[in-house]
C-alpha cells in the first residue's frame, strides 16, 4: 500500500512541467523498480534520440537529483545566464580597450550610450559610471558625493537643485548627465576659492542671515551667481526676477533678496579691488 502511494506521488510529480523542453513530450518511458525511496524516470524523445534521466524522492515529492542528459540541456535558465555572462564580458572589454568613439577599432552602435564618462565638475575632471537615463542631480549627489545640490520637487519646479552649466543656471534634476559631458558644471561646493574663502554671495547670505531652514539656499545662491555674471549691478526688482525660478517654502523672500543684494555688492567690490 505504501509502495503504491509512493508510486502515485512520484507519478503526479513526473506529470508536472519540468525545466527541460524534452520533458514536455514523452514518447515512451517507464518507472524503474523501487530502490529505497527514489524512482527513476527514463524517456526517449524523437527525433534525436535524447535520453533524460530524472530521479524523484517520493518522501518529499520533489526532484532529488538534477536532470542528466546525453546532450547539453538548452534551458531558459542556462540561456539567461549565458546572455548575462556575454554582456558582462563585452562591457569589461569595452572598458579595458576603449578609444575615442570606438571599442577594439569598431564604432559604437547607433543610439548606444557609453556608461563610463568624464565630467568637468568644479574645475576637476571626474570619471563616473552613469546610466543613460540618469539625471545630473542624481550623479552629483549619489555618485560624486556633492550633496549641496538638493533634491526638492525633482520635477523642475522648486529650483533647489540649481547648478551652473557653462555659467548658466540649470535645474540639475531635469538635465541628463550625458548631455553635459563636454561642459563645465559648478555646484555650491565649487564656489569657494582654492584658499577656502567663500564666494561673495555666500558671504552676503551669512552676513544678512537671509534664510530660515536654508534647504533652498544652495539653489538661490547658484541662481543669483549665474544672474550676477550677466547683470552685476541689478536693482532689487531685477534680482528678484533673476531668481524667480527658485521657491522658498519658508516664505522668507524679503530677507533672501536683502542677502542676495548684499552678495551682489560684495561681488562688485571684489571685482573693483
């Protein structure tokens, strides 16, 4: 009676789909005699005369040993593993033997994007691995560690992520990193002088205590610096228009404008000195 139950359990398991194409089409087969608690299923698939041996453990109702074939099994798992291995090998070769615009003497495929790129950030050339859909804000914060660039709305509305690209303010959350490969990027960390002295606009903000929580401060400062490069002697209204792309949730706009005007004054004094 127990042997019959074991046979039934083994038969039920054999009839379920197995991770091998030949296991879905059985032409002939049989169960071997009982040996302990294991059963062996043999079958022959035409054409090709492929013999597959499967051992079942009836105690647990599961495969006891892996499929063994006279030919290498072409399974979905093996196929995916081979594709991943081939991709990793190709990527490694591209990194090791790359030259401008080509890999091993061959041009890159149309529409492909190189992952390992060089960026000019705060006057330094930084090598970084970047995905094709990655934004500049994500690269600066999480790849280069420049966390002064803040992420607020992440949809080009608040301006907290503002950086300078070729001296022009940009929302880094809406700029793809690959688009600034040949351009100069400056963040809030890059405003200080090589000797460690703060930028005039930064000093003006500190002197006037222009911000409350200061989360939006880096974006305002970068926008003001970019605007003052074009208009170094603005009126209060002109400067307000110049930084109008930045939002302050603390609503300290009057104090912010006073601080930025002080920074503009410091910039003029530094340029005249």
